[in-house]
């Protein structure tokens, strides 16, 4: 029982490290159902605070003096087992933007971009062990995933008056995910590789003004997340897991009518620290996390640096 | 019992998606259109219209707190052949655009015939704007930061993060759109300059 919830905790730790942005965020993360889970319901509340940004050449620049920029997200999600080795999930966030500048206040809210996904488990039993006796005890749990980001948010291409109303990027994106996890109690490690491709779309309006139509495709996205966790078994048989993760995300340049847009592309490197508690039945998980973008020159490019505090609760129905 | 519970949750989620799907023009992204609808944008901020009196008289402040207006810029015996107004909120996208403007556009078209303004529509006073301009590397550059003190330019020119406006010497708007990769903006600027 203890081991089956662990993959879920590690998945949350890795996924929580990627938050939203003022340039169009609110994207839902992914959910992973434990191996013998039948369904999972999740609710996460996140508060993201902006602290400057990286320029295109990697220089860290502070936000304008007197500004206080926040985004809050509430993300309900559901995961369900589809077959012995298959599971699917859906997450639909709702986003509140609260922006205070020294000369302007702008609040807005709306749905964020939704995430739909499937996971294929390459294993029949969880691979967590207490002691490594043979080589095969080192076999990890490998998940292969596919995800679709659906542009349910409010983007610059919707009927909006200005940029402050934006809660989504306006693009469908397909992600392929490789997730490798291994637990030798009380330690656990996980690595997640993601490759995402935005689908090209026509654009005929920006910030409410109709423009000469053109075709736009955001750049391909690659991310690497590595996490290390430590698990405590408490006297009441509940479990407490502390996980640290490092995430490196890159997005290539967008293409406008097939030509590269030199003003686009991004890189973000950050860390996430998360703590999760699960009672003896492991059917509930309470968690909190802090995702921190590494401020300073060279840790990112063309992207805001933020801190995100997330509190979440999950309920698992087992087979 | 539990299976019907699952179905209930799944149906609720589907219903939520469908309800949200009807919100605020969201279907524009779900089913994006490439139809040319420029004729439907008829505001005074659209290209082809002259700047109205309120826009020309809008109070701007430079990085030293000096007041100026677009009338001051255009209403001289030999005004610049074009003025460029780039709306910035000092964000990463804004900096990428203004860097492109500074490093690519200014060297190509020069400063003798064109004046380039970074229109700050978020700072509350010129000192805050000056600090932001300095942090972003534009203090003393060919791009002149100006504070849109009462938000008139932002409002009347339909400003937004990354929007750029080109106005000719006669005060006629020749371009007003998102900067994107700068190509459409540059084409409009070149046309104004007769290049």
C-alpha cells in the first residue's frame, strides 16, 4: 500500500515545478494514478508571485518599482484507470490575475488552459523495494505519457481589450512524456523528460484588433525534471514524503508564416520543494509545495521569475 | 455505487468544460479562424485615421519629469517623418521586442528621420519609469521612454503589452498592431519613409 502512492507523490512534485506566466499561463499539470488506483480526484490551489524576469540574453531584470504581480489558480482534476496499464486524466484550472503597478491596477479572471492526458505503465507491479538484493531489484517504474493542452483559457487572440485579461496561451500542444521512477526505501528518485509540440494556428486578431491573418506556431518545448525524495513512516503508519526537484524548461522560437520570430523562445530553471502527507489507508494525500525560479543572471531567458506556493488534496479510489 | 460516483464526477467535469467553453469568446482559440476581418475593426486607433486631438495633447513625461505631447513632437516646422510608439510594461516580452527595436530596427532606419518612444503605461510617476528604464537598459538610448501619465495613449490607441504604433509626419496612424516578429511593423515603417 505504501509504495503505490509514491509514484503519484513524485509525479506531483515534478509537475508542480512548472507554473503559469503573465504572458499566458494557467496551464494544468498532470495527474498520475497509483498502480492499483481506480480513480483519483484532485484539487490544487496555487499562488504565484512574480519577482522580475530574465531578458533574452539571460540577464535578470527586476519588475517595475512599486509593482506587485500575482496569479492564483484553482485546479480541479480527475484521473481514471482505463485498463490494466492505461490511465487518463483531465485538469481544468481557473485563474485569477491580480496585478498592481505604481500607476495601474488590473484584475482579471477566467479559465486557464486545460490538460488532458494518458499514461501507459510499462510494469505490472510497483517496483519499490526496501533492500537491493539482486540486479532486478533496481528495475524502475517507467511511465510513457501523452498529453494535450487545450486552449480553454483567454488568450491575446480572443476578444480581449488588453493583455491584463489573459489566462491562457491560445494554442493546442501535444506532449510526449517519459517518466522513470525508482524507490529504495526510504529514498526515491524520479526523472521526467517531456517534449511538446505546439500546433500551428491561424491568427486574425490580437488584443481585440483584427489584423492581416497569418499563421503562428509557438516553439517546441523540452523539459527535464529530476527529483529526490525521502519517505518517513510515522508511528500511526501514515507517510510523510519530502521531495526536492530541479526543472529545466526550454521553448524554441515561434514561427510566423514559417519564419522564425527572433523575439520569442524561453528558458526557465527552477527548484521545487514539496511535502506530502498520506494517512495509513493512503486514500487521501495532503500536500504543499514551493516552486522557486532561480533568480540571477544565466538561469533562464525571456521569462518571469516567480515563486509558487501550492496546496493540494487528492482522494484515491482503489481497485 | 462507486462506479456511478465516477460517472457523476466525469459528467460534472465534462459539463464544466462545456460551460466554460461558452465563456468570453473562448471558442476563438478552440476553433481559430484565419478569416480577414480587419473591416470589422473600425476604431479611431486603426491605421488610416489621424491622431485625434486628445491623443495629440496627451500628457507625457520623459525620464527627467519634463512634460511633452505628440503635438510637441509633430507640430514643429520639420517634424520627424515617422514616430514609433511601443507600449511597454517592462516585461520579458516587452524587453525582447524593445531589444529587437533597438538592435535591429534603429540601426536600419536610423534616428534622423524617426523618433522611437517606449510608452510606459504602468508606472505611477516618472521616477518609477526612470528606474524601470534604467533596469531594462534604455536610459540614454535611442529609444525614449515616456510615461503615459493619465493613460490617454493607452486608451485612445488601444494599447496593450507589445503593441506598436507608427504615425507619419502628418499625424496619421500608419500601423497599429502587436509587434510579433517586427516584420509587419518594419514594412509599415519602410513604407512611411518611402524605402
